[in-house]
C-alpha cells in the first residue's frame, strides 16, 4: 500500500461502510473523552489521514507487547487502524533480516524524517556503556537516540518501555541494584540521552491494544497526542484506578473480602483486596476494555490485580523477606477508605 493512501481509502478497500466508520468515530471520541460534537471532527480528520510510517524498536522485553497487538483478534475498526500503519521496521514481525532489515530502518528514517511514529517496547540498558543489549552491533541506547531524532511521536508501549518494568527490578542479592541500568524512554529523554520528542506512555504487562490504537487515531486525526496525566499516560484510559471500575467494587464497599482463592467468598465474587489485589493503586482500563474480544480481565476471572501498569510494579509485588505476593509495598492491615 502506498503511503499516500488515506484511512478512508483503506477502509473502503476493506469493505467498511461509511456508517460503520461514523459509528466507530463516535465510540472512539467517547473513549478519548473528547468534547461533545468532536466525533464529527474526528471522522473528518481521520478519514483524510495518510498512511503513516511506523518504526517499532524492541529492547529489553519479552515480546508480550507484540503478542498483545497481534492477538487483538478479528477486527473491529480499532484494529484496522493498526493494520493501516506502514510498519516499516519491527524486529519480530518483519520478513527481512540482517543487513536488509537495518537498511529498511535507515530508509524509513531518511524518507519520513520528522513524520514517522516511533513505537518502543522494552527498557533500555545504560549500564556498562549500554553493552547489555545490542542489535546489529549498535547499542539499544544509540539505536533509540537515532530513531527518536526524526520521530513525530514516540509511543512507549508496555511497562518496560514506560517505566523500566521487570528489567529494572532490583537484584535479589543486591536489592538496591538495577543490574543492567534499565531505563524507560521518558527517563532517557529527561536525562538528555535521547532527543526530547512528544511521548505517550501506554504501560501494562502487556498493554491493551485498544489503547494503542486510540492514541494513534487521535494523533492521526489531530496531529497531537490525547490529554495525558503526569506520567504521560492517556487520561481517557488511565484517569481511574482498576478498583474504581472493578465489578467486585460493591463487595469492597460492603466489607466482603475473600480470605482464600477457593473459599466461599471467592466463589461468590467477593473483593480480592485481602488476597493482594493492587487495584486501588493501579491506573488502567482493563475492567472496561477487557481482553479477548472483551471477554474478561484478571479480577473477573478470579485473580487480583498485579499493578502491572504502575512504576516499580515488580519490586512492589514481592515482599522483601520471603518473596510472597502482597498487595502493595505497605500492605495495610485493613483496606483503604
């Protein structure tokens, strides 16, 4: 597909009706918390949006973010937004390898400098002269710095890219040590090690695909990211806590808590806070967007929230003495008010 193809042309080629597109824009405008009447503006701007070049860099990560994207199931139009992108470089999904792959990245940067979307998953090691991870003989830090220079938008997907994630966790034998010097994209920008460009964090382990597509839709339509919180997360999805949207919230409000995963309370759907659920301190859209075609999310399936979309979640999920999973670093004796 040529880069000149608009999103409207692409949808027509895929057999999506104008009515279906307008319905999608109304739902997306609502999800993005846009002012009343902005659905039409979104539809007009998005229909004319050209096909953007995307460079996706994967660093210290587990490929879970890519798995989340590719398993977003059969399309709604939201996943067609992701399909519409020209994914010019992606370590996992590209057909090319070796010199051809790196040439594709260099070509995309040169031809679309200042216009492409840079998606990053995985943290960036900075310890020992950044030698913990290299690709094609280039350190992750140098590769990110080079690619970020010409990016119109940087999207840090997954908690590793957004906040350091598991690679930034403290070493068991040296709790104060982040062994590889794993850093988030935002921290590297603040430190001046990477060019400072518009940044959106979409944390989660893995992140929700619909949030990624919503951010990209807003950027394609209006040329700017959606409104963000103080951690660069889109407010439309991260303003409320998982606890605020949890279907078990009425039981929390009535003081009904499961004491074991197989007790009577758990079978009745009671609150999992006393079993370590971190929903009250975790901001994410899991309960409203859900996974697997909107089928479920952890608390609905009987497991407490791990707090995976918050900074330092891995260290806070383990008690320093015995490694037992707990609800927070402080784990109060009674639930919060």
